[in-house]
C-alpha cells in the first residue's frame, strides 16, 4: 500500500544516518554543510496542537537536548496541561508571562534539522488579535503548515490563516488535519475536511496546496509514515517538509540590486554592497542605475571568498563598475532592458501593526529596498474582514486590520508588484514621532493615470468625474470652422530618430503653411516637456504619459478646426497606437523622417556622445529600440531636404486638408 | 534552477552580512561586542566579510569582567593585534578595585556588577547607538522570540511587550537620541551551524574549547578550573587533573567544563550530536531561577 513513498531516509533520525556504526564525522559534516534551508510558518487556532506538533518535530529529530528534557519533566508536573504525558508545548512557550497564561503571544523561531534539510519554524499564535504576529512570521516563510482539529473541521480561523498566508505570498501550504486519533483515524472525516478546504482555497492565490492527516500527540504520521491510516498514501509531515521543492520560488528573472552600502575604503576603490534582491547579476553585463539612469558595466562581483562571475538572491556581494558613477544607498542597479516601476503613486495591501490607530493625515516614513522616503495616504480603497473576506469602506485602520490603500511617496521608489517580487514589492511604514513600525505593505502596482485617486487628479473619483462632464453645447459647427479656416483639421505627426531632421522639417512646414494662410500650431518635445510634462523623464512609462498628454492637446486643437504639427520621436508602435486612439484615425497623418543612424549622429552628435559616455540613457535608436512605422502616410528622407516640405504641402492639397479651395 | 541555490550556511552568512551592513549604513556609532567566544569569533569574521576589501568600519568592544580565563585574554590580545582590529577593552574598574568577584560576592552580584553594569558603562562612555551581540535564538528558550534588531530604551532596558515587528529583511533602525538597538546577526544560527562555520572558515578559537588535561575542582557538580591564585585555597586544594573542555567561555569560576576527549572540531561535533547536553547548562549563572535569562535581559544584560 505504501510503496509509493519515494524517500524514507527520515525514518532514521540519527544525525549520522545508517552509517552510525562506521561513523565518519568528516563525511557527515561535509554533507551537512550542503543542506539547504526551509523556513516555515505554523498557524492554527488555540489548542489545535501547534505546539505539540512542533515539539514532536523537534523532539523526534533529536534536537531536544537531554537536559532540556529533564527540565521539561519537572515543569510538566508543575504547570503542564497534558496530565502524565510530556507536554511538548512547554518546550516552546518561552516567556514567563505567556507560560502562565498558557498561550503563545509572539513569534517564536525554532530550529531543527534532519539529514536532508535545516528548518526554521516561525511559530505564531492564532487569535485575530495576533494577526500581526502571523503576518510577521509569514513574511520570511517559504511554506505554511495550517493546523486543523479533525473534530472541528475548517473553521473561521482556518480561513483567516489561509488568507494571510496567500496575502504574504507563501507558495506552499500544508493543511495538517490533527487529532485524527479522536475521530478513529477515519478517512471520511479527513476527506470531508479536504473537500471543504479546497472549495475555499480556490478563491485565493496559493499555487501548491497539500493535505496530511496526523495525530501530533501520538506522533502519528508526523515523522514516521502512518500505520493507523492505511488509506493515506502520501508522505508523513516530515517527509513532505524534507522533499518540497522551494529553490525555484525565488525570482531569478528581474535583476534588482538595491544598493545597501557604499564601500569606499580608499580613494581608488568604490564598491556597492547589497543583497541581490532578485534576478542574476553578471560580470560584464551592462547595467543602469536608478534614479540617475546612468549606465555602465559590472566590472567585478567581489566577495571575501573570491570574485564571482555571477550572483543570485539572496547572496550578499559587493560590485564595482567600469565607470565612475555617483551612486548612493537606496539607488537601484538594474539591467536597462528590464526596469522596475519608477513611481510615486502606487497601490498596496496594508496591515496595520500598531496599537495606535492610523491617522490618515499623518506623514510617515516608508522603508523599501534600502531606501527611506516620506509617504502619505491618498486613499483607503477598502478594508478586508480577515474572517469573511468581505470588503468594506473605512476611513482609518486599527491594529491588525488589513486593506488596500493608495500611497504617494516624496520621491519615486523602484518597485515590482509583490506578487512578482517579494523583495522589491514589500515595505514598512515608520511613525516619525514614536519610531515604531506602524504598518507593513505589499505593493499591488502603480496606478494608471486614469485611476489616480481624488487627491492627485483634483477631483472626487474618476467615476464622479465622468458623471460631471457634460458635452458642451457648442454653437459653432464644423462646417463653419472649415469655411473660416479653409482647412480640414488634421494632426501631422512627424516621427523619427533624434537628429533625423524632423524638427527642422516641422518648423519650415509651419512657416510655409502659415504663409499660405493655414491656421496651424506646432507642438514639439522641448515646448511640452519644459512645462506641461516637466515632471516626466525619458523612461518608456513616462514617455507614454508624455505623448498621451500631447495627443490630447492635439485633439482639442483639431476639434477647434486647427491643424497641428507634432514633432516627437514616438519610438514604438504601441505608443503611436495610443496616440491614434486619442486623436482619431481620420485626422492622424503619420510622417516618418527616415534617417540612418550615421546621419543622425553626424547631424546632432551631442546627445549621442553623452550617451556613449554613459551620461544619459533611454535614447531611442541607442539603448531604446526605435521601431520604424510600418505604414506611414508619408515617408521622407533627410537627404531630400529641399523638396520635403513641398511633398507634404502637395499631400495636404490633394487630400483637401489645406487649402480646401 | 538548482545551480542557483545556497546551502543553509551560505544563506545564513548572506543574511548576517546583510544585517551587519544595514547597521553600518543606518547608525552613526555602532560597536561589535566581542566576548572572545566562538560565536563572537564567527560574528567578527562575518563583519570582515561584509566590508571586504575594506576594513570593518566600527570598533569591537570586549567587556572584561577581570575574571576571564587567562587563555581567553591572551587569545584576544594576540588575535586583535594580528588582525589589526580596533579593539576597546572595558571593565568596571571602580568595582574591580573595590574587590568585587564571584568568590567574595557571589555569582549574582559579580555578574551584575562586572558584566551588566560594565557593559552599560562601556556603551555609555562611547555613546554607541547600536551594539552587535553574538546571541543565538536556539541558545535558550526566552531568546526564541528575540528580534534581530532589539530595541532598548534610554536605560538600555528591554521590554518584551514593546518590540518592533520585524518583517522580510527590512529592519527599522530609527531611534531617538539616547536610545539604542542591540543587533543579533547570527540569531538564526544553531550551535552546530557555528561549529560547521568555524571548521569551514578555519576561524581560530580559544584552545579552551578543546579537550586537554586541566586542573579541575568539582563544585556542586560543576567542573571548575583552577585558573589563577584568586580561587580560595580550600577549594583549589581539591583540584585534580582531568581531561575536559569548555562548551561556553566566561568567568572561570562561573563556567563549568565537561569531561571530554574531543580535541578537534570534528570530535566536538560528534560528541555534541551524541551526548546532547545543551550548552548553557554549563554556565553556572543560569542555575539561579526559572526564566533567569529573561530577567537579565530586562535589566540590560544580553
Ligand atoms: N488527542 C489529541 N490531542 C492532541 C493532539 N495534538 C495536541 N493535542 C492536545 O491538544 C491540546 C493543545 O495542544 P497545543 O499543542 O498546546 O495546541 P496549540 O494551542 O495549538 O499550541 C493539548 O492538550 C495537547 O495535548 C492529538 O493529535 N491528539
Ligand atoms: Mg501553543
């Protein structure tokens, strides 16, 4: 029946395994040194047997030293709740106060190891009033054991614990159905609980869920496989813990190196130390520093034990760069083709950890990825009832309450959604008065400009906004405008690389149209960026926002019958699509100034030189891709400078844009 | 993906280095408390690793109770000199000159005056705002809930009810003037991890850890070594040569030895895994009363 068990080594708990007789301690130590580490969380409501289970795991893995054991026998007689049997729970409840109350009131960390693995257990209490402790324990755990009393089944607490586990992004859950002895090791009871739990957990985001029936007090199916539940074919608790695969849970895709410490032992050496938060950092690779966006290459990855070619999370290393760049603590080193979000506004799940309730108007410190900045609350979207998962609106949080908020930081932070990246998606909030950690958060994502809340968009909510917008009763008709201006409005959108000559074209075109009697407005990068878009930079995200604004202006002008000339690099198809959507396909005329890279560099060398020196980044055609449009309305070459304006004027006339008559 | 996975020791090492750097970055005036024991030797090595190829940017401080084993002091001085450490040695000199010691004043008074008081005095004298300690959570029950950044008020007191939540690896390092933080970078290490690391890294440790014939008196079941002439004659007289080693090091009259043949790290580990007596029972100060370590911590001792 039980031959499907793949490994059975844990049944021998001697640290030396089978080889005890012919012990080679060196071989043992060499092997022990290579074990990996599993951090786990245990959750359950009071008296489900959590302490008993942990005590068993520790005891049976022979980590409970003999003298602790004899002290335990003494203590059991005095305050033990387990009658004549040894009360394993007493091993664990450390602080005096709680020993007297008989409950676990904080997060306690326990250590044990087997032949296969080292384990760190975060042991946390179960009441609602200890939500913050459980959240704390969960923050570092790879796996959670959620205990259920077989006589009680899935209860409110089970749901709460599971919700918290999924909120904190734990990928592996084991539902330990305990006290199976009290239900005669009955399969039906177990199956019902499993079905009940499954129907609930599908609402939540936990990729790996497992079910194990145990009787912790008897040690049944904890370490040794069960003999009393022949219907169960899975691994025992310890077998499972020893074999669950966790090394691929980390994010190895998005390289983030949040500079923790600048190492300057002397004037010749400048190292940047940090833990690799995610991704693989490689020697020789081209990097970008945020927020300066300066680029360089990794020269060395240094450790005390020798230089590395690559480093991965959670290694702590020091790197040096090819170029002298000013970098300080809190800056983030990334690859230029894989940037994190760089934002001041974002949405997050928040857990309130402080006795003092939240004051929504207070400014706090936000500590995130070795960076500390001031932060304020813009909006509380809702609170989640941890027991029912019901959402409700509130105006502040109290201790242990959880909900979704919008935050604005003083300076931009570099993050990824917590779901994708635990290290760059988590933060703590510190009260500057008390210095307490009052809340912790998990970033959901940035907010798109349309979703920015009231305080930022200067109006109630977007919904409210929309209902307040009335289409004006304009008294001038399109036909009247056509007649007045002798033109049909259009947006002449000129795209091309920096230095392609598109600005020069735009200005000569404007002059010629003006002289011919057209009503025309020219929009170009420098005029918009110096005012309307002055807080935006050249990253793909900000570029998109910048062009969104330009498109809206152009549309307004077109609506008034005016022709616009827009001269913007607009490097990729997505950005241009967004623009077309706003302006409308009919009015949008795309003119591509098709210049070679050599031409551009010769024509306008300054920016390209700066780029070569690593002083600027995100330069289309250089480190940012420029995708030439597939079907432009007109394709022009800078070499035809003398005739380009004429070509456009002819097109306008042919298509009755200007003049109509 | 398996190639991108660390062994538990390397993971613990990376965690400790991260913690040590965080303190150096966030505090103005940190210090690393160095007790000469194996745990603090590991901690110092981790600090050296954290700032390599630079030097450790903060001093080490040893609180010398004046009753340490002679071999400890010798080891400390040699090792500090060889490695060019910035080492401060601080003692409660007033009490020492007044003659405080374990034989005359008892273990409780001695520990309080020459260790706890001396530590507070040393921290105050140099106005340190953060102090690293080599304590581990698996050492003693009450430590299991200790934070890595453990907050202390103006009087260096630890309030178990008023500790900050500690999530992920984001540490709240903000303190008001006069307040401080004790930091435990090797919180998550076990005794076996320490021995493994000492072995792998070839970290020098005091020879007292290894079994040797030593002059030993049995005092109420504790094997106490006769280390100098301050031990009262009537006790010292009973000394016999015994093959012993020490599992923890402290004041010689307060630190019990264990009988052992283990004269290499490998043998120590072997002994540890088979004869399992937890290390702190060999330290006499713990016999006082239940929860005694918690009491001491509240008072400012580590
Ligand atoms: N019959 C039975 N009792 C158990 C089992 N596990 C734990 N208990 C008992 O349940 C009570 C609560 O256990 P404890 O471990 O303190 O629960 P905790 O509050 O979750 O830590 C104790 O009296 C245990 O002896 C089990 O498998 N079977
Ligand atoms: Mg308990």
